DNA sequence: TAGATTGTTAATCGATTAACAATC
DNA sequence: TAGATTGTTAATCGATTAACAATC
C-alpha cells in the first residue's frame, strides 16, 4: 500500500540484514514469523521492522505475521539481487585478491566481469575464473562490456586519476575500498565506501573510551 | 569546555574521516584551517564539524580557525590511536590474510600479536612477521598475552562457537567480518561489524532503484 | 578597533518508538 | 467470534542545521 519514494539510508542498510536472517530461517524450515519474533532475534523493535517493510509494501498478514519464503523473495527483489550488474575490480593486491575470490558477487546482485592491475607482477595472475588484465585495457573493455560498477582496491594515490578515467568510461557506481572520497568530486555517482582503517579506528575509540567509565 | 558524556556513533564515525583529512592537510604543509574550508572539502556543514569537535573540547581559536597540527593530534588522542591494544586475528583464509597484511594495525591503535586458523594448510604460513598458529593454542596464548580485541575472518558456521570461546578467554571487543551478529548474544561486548556482503547489497539496491527514477 | 570565526544555544528536520484501529 | 498481529498514524527522541553572542 505504502510504496514511499525517498527511502532513507538507515532503512536501506537494514534490508540486507533482514534478508540474511530470513534466508537462515528458511533454511531451518521456519515458514512463518511475526515482527515481534524477528525483533527479538535481530535486537531491533518490532515497530521499526514493520515500518521498514511498509516502505515497500504490505507483505504481512494481519493476525498471522509474515510468510518467511515470500518475504525473503520480496526483499531480494527490492534489493535487486537478480540484477546481475556487470562489475570490474581494479587493484589486485592483497585486498583486491581477497575481495575477488572471497566474495560471491553473483549472490549480491553483480557479475564480476574483469580484474585489472597496473603491476606486471599481478597481470596474468588467475583469480577464481578470471585473469588479471593490464589497466591499459580498461578503455577497450569498458567500451565493449559496459560495466556498471567498479570495485576499487588501489592505493589512495591512484584513486583520483583512476576514478576520473572510470567516470569518463561511463562507470557511475563504485564500491570503494580506497581512502579517497570520490563523491566530493562526482556528486552524481553512487559510492559505497568500505573504509577499513576508519572502521578499525572507531573500534579503537570505543575500547579506549570504555575503559574510563 | 564541553566534554560531553554520551558521544553518538554518528559523531564517532566521522572522527576517523576528520583525522585522515587533517593528516593529508598537514602533509601538504597547511597549518591553519577554518570549519568552513573543512566543510567544503569534506562535503559536510561547518556547523556539524564545529558541533562534532566541541563534543570533546574547544580546539579552535575564535576569529582564526583551527591549527591543523594541533587538531590532528587532539583527534588522534581522542581516538586513542596510541593505545597499542593487543589484537589477534582468527581465520587466515583469503580475507584474513589480506586484512593481516594489508592493514596497518599500528597506525589504527592496535598491535597485531597473533594469527590463528584451524586448517593444517594454513597453520605455519607466514603473514607479515607473524606465523599462523593452530586455534588449539588460543587458550594458552590469551592467558599469556591477554589480547583485548579479536578480528574474526572465519566462516559463519564457525563464529558462534569461536566467539563463545574468545569471550571465555576474556576478549571483549571484536572486529567482525563474519555474517553473524555477536552482540545479540553478548550485549556487553564492543563489536565493529564489517559485513561486506551487506555493503555490496546496498550498492546493488541503489543502482537498481536509481534506474527507475 | 574591525573582521573573522569559533563555541554554544535554539530551531528544524528526520528517524525511531508507541499506540491503536483495521483485519486476517 | 475471539485472538493475534499487521499497517499506519501520532508522539517522542535524537541528530543536524541555523543563528548569534563571545572573543581572538
């Protein structure tokens, strides 16, 4: 019924968590769940869960709850996990290699179509079922395959120039592991930052400041 | 002057970004900066920056701005980056290896003191200046070295049992890369989650839903 | 002193929680 | 029908922005 327009990032960030959890439930054979039960297991309020879901539609049944299987499918659709958006990964260092081989892009809505690096020590290496290509081949690759998203695992010094190039080549969304804020220069671009150092620092802050109380 | 008690996570999460940026400024030889200049470069409001900083004290000078070098140091202290909190990493797969070798724990307030895995294929491998130990040695290691934090890079099936064990061994903070929510079971524990799949899914959502508008 | 910019209070905006009528 | 639980509106809470007095 609802189908609001501007969904807040707070809501969006909770969706994968719901999805993950519902899939687990489905695997354990649970067919039905109420917002209250979910709230207990997720450490949220039932109210919030119902609000969140109702941003996209009325998926539940009054007096009954939600059908796990159905809700799972709905959230998957909302997230667009069947999108198969073509993605490339640039930077095949430790982190890039780990991301490329550890992540299941397909399950998360993407198809990893190419891996690039500028170092001769990396070019030609096989990661999963892909071979690392020279960054000089980026232009031709993008022209032909038209990837939508680029995962950036390059050092900070390299990001600015690289993001300029990729923007030129038509890429408008980034999964950015580098310590550089792309969206300051390109506000029309979708950026999901994973700043591991920042993440670790906030942990440090909390340990540091928990001690004193 | 201010020194409030309950700093919100929103503020805490911005601190590393300020810190990063100020360090860059310092490197480029900038000595002085105003909240307005900072706001432009960071894409925030000047008001927010001043509010954030004033949670911890009055670091600026009216009519002048902030001394980059000094502010940088202050934020470093607030974050507790000199803490050198002893940390271990469990799970030396693709991701664990990348985290262990790619991250500079020392710069972010930690000292990586041990890496553990249960697989015979991993045990004995050298990562940086550490050697992967058998998880069976965890108990002895923790008793002796008393690490504060554990980075978890193990598969989901293994996390619950592992976090139980580590909790028993006195660890009260986690940098968690696994798809399992530790804080539901242990609310007294400090957890920083890095859920890469969730992160990728939110990117998928935004690409998917940007198209339609 | 005049100009600039902070620190801080007040106003606004948004997100979460509570309440309850609708309804399965 | 009675019980349960949703969908949705209203109340609360917190975070961001605006404004301005203090002061370097």
